[in-house]
């Protein structure tokens, strides 16, 4: 019998934290995945920034960001793991399973699926850089006809946990699997230009100027960088947008 990745193209969906904490958006995601899973092999990677921030506030922990990346000192890593590998992952998996999708919740730690190195331990704490993906292990899971739902917590060189940007994880997974497409699912229809309109296409050579002119900041910066890296590494199509704009082909596409 052919494995899922042998007879159907692979599609990676990265789901933003704003979608994860919104019941209506999660229901829409479940419908989208249920439809797509009939014709493609799917892998879902999710974030959970909003949930992490909420949990930090409840626990009295400070939140700091540098260049769109959340600093994660040792005392914060437990909260990050609780939010991402715990609540956020279970919410996404639960919605998908209820919709009839054979979803399996994982993190990069499970099976040693993703290993990362400290990005800048002095400045960011337990934050990892782009992970190394065990593609063979992921292919074995996909051959079981499941939809892996991956939380961006990866294995550190010291055997502990690292908080890795979900966009970077999605990029690494898409490249490792030779994915036909990578969609960054957000709560906005695409990447906005300075005039407030959605930019239909961003070319790699334009990215630096666009980031400055459009005043793009926060989490969109690593998203755009991951998109360009994925396209450069051979991922067939990379887009950023809401589920509605993605399905209508009105999202922002990143091309070489």
C-alpha cells in the first residue's frame, strides 16, 4: 500500500494563535481541514501566543519580545509548554477529531521529531532556532493516515525544552517533507500594504523594502522571513491569509 505522502501532495498549515483561541475560527479550521484531507496529506502546525500571554499574566510572569520572538527564561518555559503542548494543542485536535479528522497531537519533543539549538540564550533564554526535522519519523506517522497537529516545543541539546517560533517550525516541516504548499493561516486576509490594502504578491527581492515601507512589525516579520525561506528551499506555494482569503485565492503569496 502506498503511504499518504507517496500518492498525494503534502500541504502544511500553520495556524496562528488568534485562530486557536477563537471557537468560531477553530470550527472553520476544522471544516477546512476536513475538506482538504480528502485530497491532500496534511500537517498542521499551530501557535498560541495569546494563550501564553494570558497564562503569563495569571502566573505573574513578565512578557518580553525581541524582533517578534518571545523571550522565554527558564521560569517561563513551563508556562509555554502548558499553553502550547497542553491547552492549545488539545483544542485544535479536539475540534478536528469532532469533525471526523484523524488528528494526532504532538510536539517536536515527541519521537525526537524536532531538535533545535538555543537561538540566543543570553538574550532570549529557552528559545530555539530553526529546528532539524526527523522527516523519516514524520513520514511514518503520515503513512498511518493521520493528520499530525504539531505544537512548536522542540528538544534542546541539554534534553530540555525550547520554545520555537511556530512559523519557523512550519517552514522546517514543509521543507523536510518537500511540501507542495505551505499556508500561514491568520486572522487577517493577508499582508497589508501601507495604504491598508492586502498585497496580492510579495517577491523575495522586494521583501526588505516592503518591510520598511509597509511598517510591518511583530509576528508578521518572522512569518514573511519563513515564507521566503520556504519558497527558496523548493516549497511549491507559500501564502499568508485568513481561511476565507486562502480558499478564495485572495491571500498574499510569497514568490521568488
